[in-house]
């Protein structure tokens, strides 16, 4: 079986290509994740990008998902929490705006994620000019010493 997924922003004035999203096995669901490399992902005079984040809940029970946004120097820019209903997915459009951090310098920024049950978190950085998205793969959250 071959499985694929694609996201694209419908923008008739400046059509883009969107981005592919890899299919994942159920055992690849996770309770925590790190999404590094959000440099330049902001929507202000310095760059027309936004970062969308979300998750899919494969369980028959609701799951609370928490996201933390950090600047490159480790400063927490903000956090947001959502409840994923059973079998549902959600996407938060523009996490910088969601946490009140529009216009912050974001060189080396990252987003971390936590849920009590394994889910499928995702992050997509979107170029607002073309609508093209870039899928950012989840990484394991490093353990603190």
C-alpha cells in the first residue's frame, strides 16, 4: 500500500506547490516532540512566514496537547493548550500570533509538544507569499541533565 498526504494553501493570485507530509505508522505516535529550525518564521516586516502546529488523536479518549514556543536563546515566548477529541485533529494557525509573540526575533526558534497519550503532532512553516508549506519533522525532546 502506498500512502501520501499533501497540504496546500489556495491562493489564486500566487499559486504555490504546497508540501508533502509523510504517512506514519500507529507506533510512531508520541507523547513529546521537539520541532527545531523555525528561524525566520514570523509575519512582520522582517519576513512573511507563519508556523502552524497541531496534532491528530488516534485514541477513543480525549487528549490534552500542550505546545511551548521558544526563541533561539531558550527564552519561552509563550504556550498554548488544546484538547483533542477522540479520533480528531486540530491545527493552530500562526503559533507566534497564538502566544502573542508576533514580531519577536526568532533565529533558531523551536516548538516543543507534550501529551499524556501518544498522538501525532505536526508543524508546517508556511510562506505567506506563495502559500507553500514546509513540513518540519518531529524530533525527540532532549533529556535535561
